[in-house]
């Protein structure tokens, strides 16, 4: 999937098309190409001439929607392909994608509440497997488990269908009932489960608990319309006034709504402190400030990020780092600092067009280079376009921070890599598949389940049966890893992802390091206050 540059006329005609669509379906977007009107008209005429030739002479009938928009979720039509020549984030949404975007922003939909995936089944046909029911959802309450195969929905076979097709079958109005036939390992007959659909809230604050006395851990997985409210509730339940530290985990957070990122920052910064600003060629500079302030809460904060922390997650991280409000740990973030304005078009489609750039309070550009790399490398190898301190700015306390390529952490820490024996187990989905086999025999486990020698013996037998190479020597060298992964998988299958996550988080190397670094975060804030006081006129 290479990012192929299109010809100049194609880019120009697309920019003009975006302007026309913006004027009709959204707010007016002016398009200045740097060329005179005759050049623009000639380019647009070239585009329409090519389309007319295709429509008149192609061997088969041409579907205009497919030609212009592309097949559903393909991004291969004329408009999506042309948008790719502008930047990696301007995008076109067909009806399915646009509906999914709204669901994601609203953080809710109506259905049964579980993630599913497709895999090759008998004779190579697709079958649908439950990855995990959402804790507290109708699917969770009905007892569905990871690894269950969804064989039928309301009596209709799902074999050969993709995940989107099956998901649409499972969704429906609140209060309606859907009958799901599942195949579960260890059971002779399919299980028929009747589930009453309900509103499914996709919580963006998916973990919030006291990880050590006085120290809270909160993970935000995205920024949707409910993030600020969820964070407020979490901090209240955790007793914010009595906190002595907070680990704010933004790893894997791809971003979301700007306003929610601003309001999250408002919890931790002083009133009137700058959070972020953006500006563009035809987008007037706009600045966002803390309006409520932190209410005097000055507990130290450690923010965790990785290469998949992007956009709104980078806005929060950059603001807290620039004001020395938090110590940032982990890997350099993704570097997505382009502002997309979403225009709703006809036929329930949408256009996300880049209209500005984000900057942190110190003036750092968040966006990294994308002009000289393929689209594939941009998304999957962000380290290839990380500049070496392209921009140097100063925090409130006078520390140097770097821009032009995402957020650089104060303390760089990469998760330890799996060794070859551990990689073998993960590549064979050994723990996921063992949990299905174990629960097929034992049916359930207690909440205080521990991995005993008897459980390990069953795991060894399972590996031998599945012909997964893992010697007794490997077992001895990786015993803690194996026991921890077995426990996490089984607890998650019976008691939900939240319970499993807490076990995983409590042994996470970066989380443990962040807890030890809390005094450093506290001193960072104190130094910033002393520095600011020293710079104030007497």
C-alpha cells in the first residue's frame, strides 16, 4: 500500500471539489491553488473528460458511486484516492464508515456489546469468533466468552460472513431480543443464548483504580463525547482530594475529539493556562485555555505514552509536559498534529479535511514528516520519520522539550521484548486457546484463581497436543510469564477484561517504573513553580 503521488491536475481538481462540497454541505471552505482560474478549470475538465471516456467505453457498466467513492470501506474511489495525495489524514467516509465514526464519537450504540473477529474455519470459510464481551454488557451478562464461535444469529448462519456483516445482524433497537447460537469448546451441542439488546456505552476511561496506597491509575483509551464526564466520575470515586499521585496511561490512545482533550487538561492545569492552539492557511488561530483549573489539586502526575498515542492524546501529554505538570514516560508518540474538520455530505457520507495544525503551549508542532515516506511506513513505521530534535522549546520551568515529531518523553522506556520461547507461545495464541480448552473441561474458575502445578501440567499437555514447541527448560525459564498469562486469560474469560487488565497493569514494567518515579514528578512541578516565581517582576 504505497502512497503514490497523483498528477497535479488531479490534486487541483480534488481541492476544488472539496471546496464545492464544503460550501454545499458544511461551512464554506475556500480553496486557493496558486494558479489562475483557467488552470483550475482545465484541470477539472481533464478529470471529467477521463471519467466520461471510462463511462462511455469501459467493458462493463460503470457504477458512478463506486467509481467516485469506491466500494464500501475500500478508500479506492476517485475522491478517497485523491485525498490521499494531500496528507495521510484527510479522508472520505462512505455510509458505513461515517456511521461508525459517529458511533465512535458518541461512545455508544445499540446491540449486545462484544468485540468479534473473523478467522478461517472449515474448508477455509470465514467464521466469527468472540474476542471479548464488554464488561457489564448484555453479551457479558448472558455468559458469552472469548473463543465462542458465533454460528447463527436469529437462525441465520454466519459462515462466510465478515465481521461487519455479523455486527450488523447483532445490532438493533434497544429492548429487542436476538438469538445467538454459539459453539463452545468442551460442549457437545451448540448453545442457544437469547440476548436483549441495550445501549452499549464504549467507555473511554476503561480502567481507574488505586494501584498503591494514595496513588491512582487511570487509562483513557480514546477521546469521545463522554471522556471528560468519565474522568470526573473516576477522580471523584478515587478520592481526588486525598490522592498523593496519579498514573495517567495514554498508551494506545489514537485520539478523538479536541474539546474532550481540552477538558481533560482542565482537570490538572491552573486556570488560564494555555492548553493547545491551532492555525491553518484559511483557519484563524484559535487558542484553548483552562477555564476551571485544577481546584488546588497538586498531586504529582506521570503520563505514559507509546508510538500509538496520537492526536488528542498528544495534546494532553504536550500540555502537561510544557507546564511541567507531569513527568512523561514511555516511547515517542505517533506525531499526528493535523486538524480535521468533518463535513457531512449527501447520502450519509462525510469528508474529513485537514484545515489546520496543532501546537503545544510552548509552540511545538506535533505533526511529524509525511511528505517523503510511503503511507504504509507513515502508519506502521513512525520511527522512520522521527526528527532528531527538529524543534527545541522550553517548558514553564525552563526545561528543553522537542517538537516536530510527536511528543518526546522525559524518560524513554520501551517494554521489554519477548524472548523466542515467549514469542512462540504468543504466535500460536497458546494462552487464548488453552483457556477455551481449560474452561471446556472445568467450566468456570473462582475469582481468586491461582495457577497451580496441576494447571501447569494441563498446559504442558495442551502444548504437546497442539504440537507447540516449548520444552521443560523453556517452562522453567519463563515460569512467571506463563503463570501470569494463563491467569490473565482465564480471569478475563470468566470475570471480564477489566479484572484481567488490573492483573496485567499491576505487573506492567512501565507502570511499576512510573510508580517509583512519582517523587521525580513531584519535584518537577515544584521546580517549575520556583522558576516561574523567580522570573516574576519584583
